[in-house]
């Protein structure tokens, strides 16, 4: 059964806040305090804090609900204004959000671009990051496709095509967002987004995509990823657990092996009945796969 996104933070024990950071003001939804390390949720491009609400709801059906939650809208998406910052500035901003809430150690959960940011922060702050959970992380295959759309894009043709489309949309009036909104009103956006999912998502998911597809931010984030040295992830010392959907068009089949060569304590789970948004399509299975890094 399709899982809806929730938009009422109070229903999940969260409160809305704006935190000033090196990357500008960031919208944060935080709460569920238990006096432990923070659980920082980082959505991907074309996502916001609501991307994680199915996982939070799934955790509430277990004996160990997620606590000390900080869900961050990344710069350029959700309620956080752009521009998309350099990777090191983004890492500093996430640190500032956690420290503003009084936390000195963190567990990071990152989806897609948020996974990229989580790995970077884990490499920069091995003293503070206790574990990283990834859902379809942006990694070597996407970076190769951005750097070389023809040769690298052969492994991720749907991503390469989307990047070309986003670059075109970003040049249109309004950065292409009015056109995206028009496609949604015509009922076309769900069809265009279908490759992102293994099954038909709840209408709330497409509604969120219509608001969060921001071509200029997407292109800027890809540009930042293209200039990044993935070798930095060799500095990661915490356990990393990753989940990707078997039908994922954004995460390469060889990304897990590439990450395992860089990160000593790494393991990947493949969910055959999911696409790029596994935490939305199969939140209970994703929660189970990430359990090793979420335990106290």
C-alpha cells in the first residue's frame, strides 16, 4: 500500500525552527528529545524534511522510536533558501544546526544528495559522527555521470537524461519551476517521475515533488558533486549502512562496492521492491536495514 508523507510536524513530535548557519538560514524540524546523540535527517535533491516522515512513523511502531531528531531542509530546497553552497560550507551548516540544539555527537541519515552530505560530514568529523545510514546515496556513479555525461552517463542513463533536462529547465523563466508546476496540474508529472519508484507512490509524494523539483538547485548540487574528491571518505571511521532500491535509476549497481573500498565498516542492503525513494516505499524494511547504526 502506498505510504503518504506527513506535513504536520506536531503529529511526529517535531517543532519548526529557523537556524542561522554559514549556508544561510535553514529550516529545521526538531524534537522527540531523549538526552542522547542527535539523529540528523538529510533529504535529497527534490526533497524536504517530509521525505523522512514515513521512516519516523515506522520507527514509532517499534520498541525503539527515533529520538533526538533533527530534520534539516538543505539549502535550496524545502523551506531553506538557496543558493546551494560548497560542500564544506554545507558540512559546517549541518554542524551548526546540531550544536545549536545542544548536541555534540550525531547519527546521520541521508537520502540521495543528503547521503553525499552525510558521508562528507562523517569524514570531516570522525570525532562526532557515531554512524551513517544511507538511502540511495549520491556516490561514484552520479559523480561520473556529471563529469562525463556521455561515458559516465551510460551507466545511469536516466540520471544523465534528467541532468540534461534540468539544465534546460534552469534556463527558462522562473528557473523552470512554473513549467514543472504546469506539468503537475496537467497530471503529467507523476508519469515523468515514475522511474524513480518501483510502484505507484501516494499522491502526497508527487505533490511534494511538484514543489521540490528546483532545476537550478539541482544543477548547482551536481556541479558541487562533480568537483568533490571521493577519496575523502577514506577518513570515515564510524559504521556506515546503506540501502538502495533494486529499481533505483540514480544509484549505480557498483556504488556499494566502491564505497566498501573507501569505508572500512560498510554494508549495503538492496530492496528489490523499491526505487530511489526506498524510505518512502518500504520504510519498515529501510529502518530494519539501518538498525545497526541507530542502536544506542
